[in-house]
């Protein structure tokens, strides 16, 4: 069973604090767990939710370190997680105001950040994409007015108006989640035959999602501050597409080597060279599309009169998830089956 940390209650924290953005951490493991044991748990969890890091805690739930998927895949089966985990990782406090959290994370661009109390107890995680989104809202001050939509919801907004403001996006978010799930379902037979692919799904989704978040953050800043004016969109799109491709290639080399060593260690029936190449190509393609999406999503939403600061993350998450999983599993099916 997966170890769990103390339950968190976002509603108990003040508005505009990290506590309000917290989510339940997924891969929370004890220090004594070995690489082989952790890999099996990651394989089970990857089919349910996407994640990037494993959080290592002591029996009291205190965060002791973080293990990346890359490190997990490159170590021997019998190695304990606490022997190579990143100790004293960067953490956020639930009481941090959003602006303070933004100041601390602006140059990090991690997919997610652990949130701990003063004693180090792991309370939850805050996703980088949500912090970027909130950053854009804080900078814009009046994003609804900026793009021609009605004023944002406030504390004293009537119930029915609040329901009308929120519910359509929740329904749409559910639809996009079904789309991402359908992509995995299309390749269910591929995953069943080549189980090692499931372990790398979170790696690809995390990296492509982070690439998209970076492009989205710069795009929203440009829209908010008036830097991304008419006529400059194409130039900016080409730049972000090239950055996504270049970063995808560089990260893909590392990820491909990780798959090569992992496949060699697992002694899979499929050639480790083929699997490593597939990861490299999928990483490059998904990061390229994520960079493009990070620019096109907010620009398109603005043109259609929607608020890019509050709606972009739904579309971006769908695009990055579908792209990363579709590229990876699609190339694997075409090449190996």
C-alpha cells in the first residue's frame, strides 16, 4: 500500500495562499523502500494519475527527500530510496501568500512543489501550472475587463451567478479528462504487451506539461503587459516552438538513456535501443507541441472573448497529456507491433 501523509484541507487556509492550491500527493513512499518495490508501485499508480516525483517520508509523515523518475530508473533494484534521494528538497508552506510563492518559484519551473508545515510534515503538493496561472491573474488585476468579459467572481457574488461562472468549465474539464483517458484506452493492448511503457508515461507527461507551462507563463505575461501585440504572434510562436523542440531533444536524450538502462535492467523482450529511441522521439514531439500550445491556447481564447488567465490551463493540460501519451504509445505501436 502507498504511504500517506497527513490529510490536508485546502478550505481551512486563507484566500490567495498556497494552501488553497494544494492537491493530495500521489507517490508517497517510506525511506526503506527499494527501487524494485517503488517501481512496482509507480507502475500501478501511473495508470490512475500522472505525476513526476516520488516523495519520501519517515513513519511520522515528515518529508525526507524527493526521487525523480529518472533517478528511480537508473538505480539497481535492491537500492533503498533514501540512499540516492534528493535530501532537503525545496518546499512551500501552506500559509505562503501566492506572491511570495511566485517569487520563490519563478526561476525553478518545477512541475510540482511539495507543501510542508513547520515540522516538515508533507501536507500536499502545489502544481507549477496552477501557480503560473495565479501569477498571471495577480499581474493582470482585471483580466476579465482586459479581454472584454464580465467582472470576475467575488466573495459576495450571488449563488446562481457563481454556479453559472464555474460550472461550464468543470463540465468542459471533465470532457477533456475523458479525451486524455480515451488516448490511453486506444493503446491498452500496447501497454499490456510492453508493460515497461507504463513506467515512462509520467515522465513524458511531466516534462511536456512543464514545457507548456513555461510557454504559457510567458504568453500570459505578454498579453497582460501588452507586449504580445497584433503582428508579433507568429514570431513569438516560432520562437516557442523552436524552444520546445530544442528542450525536448535535450531532455529526450536523458530520458532515452533512462529507458535504455531501465529496459536493459528489466531484460525486456523489446530491444532497449528501440525503446530508448522511442522515448527520445516522443519527448521531442510532445515538447514541441506543448510549446506551440502554450502560445496558441491563450491567444485563441483571447480572440474568442474568453479570459486566457483563468481558462488556459484546462486546454493546455489536455493538449500536453494527449500529445505526450499519444506520441509515445503511437510510435511504440507503429514500430514494435
